[in-house]
């Protein structure tokens, strides 16, 4: 699928390093810095259907534009955010990374990846999430900005215990 | 009609009537109501096996042969629409060896076919065919209703809301809903076409706590000040729910006075919270288009009455809550004594602009999904309650605020002060006890 030419054009190592750094910002709870990785009109989205085309066709687990993202991050810093007392410790594994040889019009690069996330809060059982990511990235200086991070959980149409932090 | 419960004999409760009555006092309930698995089993049989339970909305099965599967308490059921357009609620249980004949959440099929021996049922639940029928007595066996998917004892629909009771006797749905019909009307009348639909999927969250924590919360305005404090900006207003629009004013700093908002309660344990604390009505071109469609239908004056928000959450005891402000219905599905699944359905107002209904679907991600910023606060306090109630240091959970029922209310029932806990008192002392002692609800303990 991936042509050599496109692999050369977008150094897959650079894309990987960007995704790993993005995951680390979440794991280290640098939420403000993480949000800055998004473009001004960037969106973080976790749908409830595998083939979901829009956040208005069906409900979503998350649909954060930058305004909602800012509200969420601010809330995560509130001293009385009960859902994070105790806090969530997470590890994001990002793997099976592929660059789409034909990116859509609204992105310079589209990346597909698989993920697993482990979450642990003191006094509770660990929780596991798995699924696929789709990233739409835009070139920004020497690096990238995220126009879309879509996290489709393998069980996205199932029921979830509460989720306080980004997958 | 055949009683669905014929299929499984009633168990003998391990808890006596005297013991049940001792667990509930007028202003408090024993912690065991949240923690005792035997009481949970009995609730499923006597509360969810007697009361009118919301199965779904008829818009979930718009065309002949459409179906959805769900549960009433522990009992798996199918809601389907038959070839002639009638809605049925039948047990999801093969009359032969007891298998669930339908394994998917929703879909469309002319026949539910059992994977074990091929018994095949029509979309009205009747048996269509069985292989080797002659061994069961031939055509007579196929025609025998006992060999069909058993219908629930009673089924009734109010404005599209499909209710079932597993008991052949008890109040009619009309009698049961009484004053809370005003809340259902308040929601459905907002649709220019006078009908709503469940479209936009379903947001499902799990609470690792007893189902009653969610019901208790549905008539609790007071908690918002504390539970949802992290959603507030410095000025005491909640984040904007979808790209502008009215914002909820909770004002954690100056401690909003909830008393004037009021809370309304009705017989059978239903109730609603007084008006949502919003400062303005929505605005913008889409909202104006929506309003103009209502005006075209009803005129200015009636439209104004339809659009005013005089209630926030409504609770129909014991199976669902809903609100017009957030445009959704939440069905409460008990799973175990300490586990509950909630299904949140966005509500489309038929005849409203598409964009208006789509915005309601989108906003649920921020407010009521498993990852939302409001519902997760509530989930956390429900789960914290469940863990705290493991303590044997104190047997009682209090619902003592503002004794009495307040004033008589013009919709029937009563209206109490905003932080009054009287609706919960009606639920426990007049209904839970009645059901649990084998009654049909609405009887003072
Ligand atoms: Fe709440």
C-alpha cells in the first residue's frame, strides 16, 4: 500500500516520534502542553460506532474541539475534580503505525495506528482500552500539528465505566 | 395473554415482610437497600416484576419487522414491530430449550430463528415453524400460543414511550404515570410535529453502584453545588455545553439558593426538579428557525408556553429519567446489587430543523457520556457511596431534609422546597416497601 515515495516524503520515524511524544504527554499528565499539539480547529474524537462519520450522526464518548478541550483540561486541574481523586495513571501503547499513501484533502498526512491504554487509579481495578487511532496531521515548522485524533475503541458501542482522561 | 412469569416459578424470598418493613423508615432507609444481593434479587422480582418499566420508544422500531433487545430487570425481552405495524414486547426465550432467540441489540428480521433446533418465530412472537413438527403434534403445536415467545403480561404506550409490566394486575399505565405525564408532554410537545424519536444511537455508561443511586440523584438539585463544582468557571457558570447557548449557573462560590427552584413529586414515586438554573433561552438562526416552526403550528402564545423551562430532570420510578433541556432519556438497567448500566438516548424533536437535533446528539458527549464532564462527577459520587455503605458503623441513609410533602401541586402530587428529599421518601416509604411486600405500589408503609 505505502509507496516508497510517500514514505520518503514523510519520514515515518518522525511521525512515530511525534505520536510517541504525544502519548507521553498524556501519560505524564501534561494536558495543557498536549492540547497545544492540536491546530486551532483541531478535534479529539472518540465515537460510539465503528463506521461513524460525524459526531452529529450518533453520540460520542468524547468530541472535544479546542474550546471543550480547554474546559476539560481546566477541570482536570480543579482541586475538587472528584473523578481524579485519586488521579489516573496511564500508559499509552501506540503501534502498527502506517502512513496513508493518499491523505485526505484536509490533512498533509493521515496516520493509522493501533493502541492499548492501561489506566490505574488507587483502590480500583486497572482498566484496559484498545482500538485504532486515526490522525490527521498538518506540517508545522519542523514538526506536526494534529487536526484530528480519532480513537475508535474496539468496544466503542459497548458500555464504559467513567473515563476522566484522554485515550 | 400469557404471563411471562409463568415460565419461571417465583423463588421464596429469604427476607421476611417484617424485615423488609424494618428497613425503611419515613425519613431514612437501611444501607442494605444498596448492598444486599438478596434484596436486589427480590427487587428484580417484585419492583421490576410489578411496576411499569420503560422498554424503549416505538421510534426504535420504525418499520415492520424492526426489533431491539433489552431487559426488564433480569428478564431478556425483544421489542418488535409486526407485519401489521403493531409493537410487541415478548420474552427473548425459545419455548423449546430456553435459548435467547435474538443475540443482537437491534435490527430487522421477519423471523427470529433459534440456533439450537430451528424453531422460528414471527415478529409478533408467534411460532411460525418448527422442524420435525410432527413429533410435537404437528399443526396444533405450531398454533399453540404456549409455544410462542411469551408476551409480557401488560404492554402500553404513552406518546411513543413503550412500557411493560410483568404483572397481569396493577394500576393502568395512565393511573401509574399520573402527574409525571406533564413532564413527558413537556418534552414531546417541543417537537413541532408533536412526536419525538430516539435517533443518534445510545451512550452507555456503567456505574459500579446500586441502581437506586441514579434514581435518588434524579430529583436532587442540591448536589450540583458540590458534585459538579469542577465544571464551573470563576463566575460560577458551567462550561458552555455546545458552542455557546445557555449556560447552567451553579455558582459554587456564593452557594446558589436552590430552595426557590422547587421539586415536584407524584404518587408512585415520580417527580421532577424545578426549572434548570439557566439565565437565557437559546438563540441563533437555527433556534429561530425551530421556534418559527412551532409558531406556525401553535401560534405565539402556545409556543411561548411550550418553550419555557419549568423543570430540569424528571424521574419515572423506577426505570428512567429524562430532560428536555439536555434533550435525552436515560434508562436505568440494574445489573447486580453494586452494578448498573445506564443507556442515554438523545431525543430528536420531529419537525425541528435537522441541525437543531444534531446539536443535541453532539452535546451529549460533553454532558452525559461515560467520558463526559458532568455525568462522570455523578458516577464518581454514586461509586463512592457504594463503597462507603460497606461500613457497618451506621445503618442509615438519610432522606430527612424538609419534612413533609410541601404544598399540593396543580399537576397532582406536591411541590416542595428545592432541596426537599420528599420525592425519595415517596419512592421508598410508599412504593419500594409496597412492591417488596408483594403490593402494587403507592401504599403508605
Ligand atoms: Fe449531577
